[in-house]
C-alpha cells in the first residue's frame, strides 16, 4: 500500500471527490494560488481551475455564510479555515445558520457542506491561534464532527464528509500534516461515527481523538515496555456521531478507562464519554474513570510551558498507572 | 477634507524627491521638530530594523516559537504615528506588532524575551510575538486575529470620550483586514457615535500571498469610509514626515471635533508574511528590490536629514552601532532569562483569582483538571 502524508491523504480525498462530483468546490483563504497556507490544497488550482478552487479574502463570516448558502442549492463546498481559531469570527454563520436551518425549515433544506482545517495546539502560537473547538461543535445538534489522527482516517473520513448531506467538520491538526502512513490507492471510505481500536489491550482502555491518539499510542508502548500494562487505544475518529458500541465493548474488556484529549477539561469531549460509560457500563468499571487533558487555561505561548500544558506520553502513563 | 465631501486624495508619490521632503519638513506637523527630535525619529526606525534583523537570527536558532511577522520596511508608519501621541492618545495594532512596541518605548529586552517565551518578556512569555502589550505606554496590543483589534480601538476611543479626556486611539490594521465584518461594524459605530479614533490601514499590498487586487473590491481602501460619512485620506508610508502630516490632521479631527478618520498609508514589507512563510512566489523579486533600494523609509529619512544638515556621518554610524549593540544585548538578555514556572500556566486568567478584591463575590470552583 502506498505510504503518504496526512496532508497528501487529505489532498487525494479532495481530488477524488472533485473528480467524482462536479458540484464539489474548494474555498478558503490562500487555498488556490498560494497552494494552501499548509499546502493541503497544493496543485488543485492547476488541475481543477479557478471555478472550483476559490481563494477568498480574509472574510470568514462572509465566505462561510456564502458556502452555507451555496450548499442550500446543492453545491458541495469544502470550506477551509486556515486555523480553527479563525473560525470564531464565523461563529454565527456556523451555529445559527449551518446548524439550525434544516431544523427551522422543518427538513425542507439540507446543507451538504464540509468545514475543514487544522487545530494548532503545540506550535507556540499563543492563545488566539491554538483553539480546538471540537467540543463546541459537537455540542451543537445539526453539526457533525470528525477528528482524524492518521493519514488513512484523514482520507477516508474527508471523503465520507464530502458525500454526506449535512454540515460536517473535519478537524485536522497542523502537527499531523507531515505524518506518514499507509493509504490505499483505491477508493475507500471511513464512515462517520465509527471508532477504531488502534491498539488492542486487556488492562486499560485509553480513549482519545485527534493528535491525542498518537500520544496515547506512545504511552501504551511505554506502559507495555516499562510497566507490563496492556493498554488498548480506542480512537474515536468521530465525535458526533459517536461510536458508543466500540467504546463500551472496550470497557467491557478492560474494565478500566483513561480519557485523553488536547482540549480543555471543562465541558470537554471526555466529560461526555465519561458520562456515557458510567451510565451504560457502571458495573463493568473496576475503578473510577481518569482523564488527561490540556491544563485549564488559555494556550500559553512559551514553548516549554506549552509542552507541559498539553498532554504528553509521560503524563498519560502516570495517569494510566493511577487508574485504580 | 470635510466629512461629507471626502474626495479621493492625490495618488501617493512614492518617489518623493528630497525637495518634496523639504516641503513636508515645513508642514506644521513637522515644522516644530528640533534637530534632536528628528534624530530620535531616525533612531527609533533604525532600532526597530536592527531589533527585527536580530530576531531573525534568534528565530533561526529555533529559540522563537510559532510565527514571527516582521515589520521591516514599514517602520516609518509606527514611528511617525507614535511620535505624535500626547498624554491621552493610545494605540492598538495587529500581530505585526514589534515596531509599534519599540516605538512607544518598550525595551528591546522585554520584547526579545517575549519572543523567546521567557518570564522577563513583556507578557511574561505568555503572549509571544503576536501579543505584545504595554498599557502603561498606552499600547493595547498586539492582536492575532485579523481585524479583531479594530472594534477594540473604537472602544478605547469610546472610553476616552466617556471620561471626557481629549485624546484618541490610533487603531492599525493591514490591507487584508479591511474585509473583516467586525472592521466595518467598527467604522459605522465610530462614525455614528463620533468617536475619536483613527483607523490606519497599513497597506503593504499583500495579505499573506494575496495581493490587494485579488482580495478587495474597490480602491482605494480608505474610500470605504464614504459609506459611513467618515473622513478619509491616504499617505505615503515611506516618508516619515508625510505619515506625521496625515496622522496630525486626523488627530486634530479626533481631538477637536471628536470624529473618526480612516487613513490608508502605503507601505511595504520586505520579508515574507512571517518567518515560517517566507514564500515570495506571489510577488516579483524586482518589486521587493525596488522598494528596498529606492523607497526605503529609513534611507529616505536619512537622506532628508543629511540634506537638512541634521545628520552627519559620525552620528549616522553611531546610531546604527548603538542600535545593533542594543539588539545584540537583548538577544543575550533573552537567552539568559529563565522560562516561566509551570504554575504560571494557571495565573493571569481571572483578575479575581489573582487578587481577590472586596467586590469579589465568587464562590465555587474555577479550574478543572485531570482528577476532576
Ligand atoms: C480572522 C483571521 N483569519 C485569518 C488569519 C490568518 N492570517 C494572519 S495574517 C493574515 C494576512 C493579513 O494581511 P494584512 O491584513 O494585509 O496584514 P499584513 O500581514 O500585511 O500586515 C492572515 C490571513 C487570522 N490571523 N485571523
Ligand atoms: Mg498587508
């Protein structure tokens, strides 16, 4: 199987869907002539032309709303936010329009739009540039959210997102763009709402999403090598819809749970997963659920401090060992 | 230019001759400048340039995180504007903020230390390159989200007016920022409520890799003020005297009539959008060379001061040497300074958590962590 980068996997997903459906367009800041701020859309303008690969001014509220409007007439826009932090100026368009229009129209309208871009935690760009809002998005009925951690998942999830008939957030991470992995050359999809057990284990379930999955996998190796603990790593891949069964099956197998995320703890994704497990599998638990998340503060700039603020493998190992 | 009859000002003349400079020197905004004042303005620009050149080396050694947006080429705008600030005049800008910081009198040390994420930095290493602040110098940042600072600038002006202070706020933005909705909302509020704010578009022709023609409908950008019946003007940002002239006029309007102005100042950045993005495929090398060689604000002002007999060769060399030495020392200061302690992560989030006041009526738990 070809080994390609996460970036390349996303690009292939877009190219294949651009080929498959003439209503698919790509729109965002610097996506066309500049080949993307992170080069995810490199070469697409050359291949598909300016009608389908569209550069916008720095007007997130405007172009986001425009994309939502176009999707009402059957265009399938794949909108790029340069960072999630910049999507905040388009909050209204996403929450009041994308999330609510189908409902308020009694189902008369649907919005087949994809909103993609990277989180940026861990690159010391400070509080205004490091937001990871997947919890807000997932908190909002009407929106779907996926967070691919590997090139394989990035391509398969983005393709499913583009074919989906609802607004889907595909939440990437700048630090993952250069990661390499096996990605089939042929057409394949990863369904929205299907978690993936990235590592089998018997003693403890570590449940994570996005880049935190890689942190969890590193921690699992250390746990095995240095502590003889067999950790299973469950990659949620999709936050909403959520694969409840895979989560509960893992809990039934290991009876111990550690939740890991790069987001803040309060009202975070882990809080929902934790509630789900105690409510559906209370009797399966041998110990209270623990979690590791970002330290509960705006993202600090200072490089060594930001490393402390975000979960790292050692912190995950310590937390895993503390699960009763 | 009256509010209602705002008309398109003459196109900027980037190649102003020394004679034109001489005329500008006599303009009331500049006529009162002493030789010492002029040397200080010159030195301020040189200090910014040397500081940023030195920061490039620190960045290349991997000691600065994230983004580093350089102001090199634009120095006359911040220095010219800041040189006019009076007791109740404030400024706010975007992420390309080092020049404004040094211009208001922040030290190279605290700025370089901030870039290096050190506890001795102006924001204790918490903000980084894009988020410098010095409220004691009436400098309200350093803002990372394009256009986000513009409503804040209107708000600072609102507060000045509310308090009955005769002052203004100069709110700087880039040419790309004019397409943010919040900017237009702020224009309207400022004009509607007669706020003493000066919106300054530092038009360096590009927003990242996008030229003005590819991002903005209608020119000049300042003309958008017409839609709000707000006064507007344009100026050549390579000519320090001209920047002062234009800012002085807008300040007068703010101070005396409590009215906003939208100024578009033409300038140029020599470097890539940021250090991590030095891509220059979107513009011609020749264009950059032309600005560097023929329109550089420091060189132009240097020539002007030499023609005025204010700057001799010895002083010129001394100013440059001192600026280099100061930049060098700031790099060492940053290097020698410690990083913040881990506890710092949870400090400076809420005022009432850091200093419980008598008014504070807060119960309950504020922060959450891995255990709860
Ligand atoms: C809302 C928002 N969108 C996008 C960005 C990313 N970004 C940072 S600077 C920039 C270009 C801004 O150009 P301009 O306003 O001309 O200022 P300049 O960089 O030229 O000083 C972009 C797109 C951002 N910081 N905030
Ligand atoms: Mg610009």
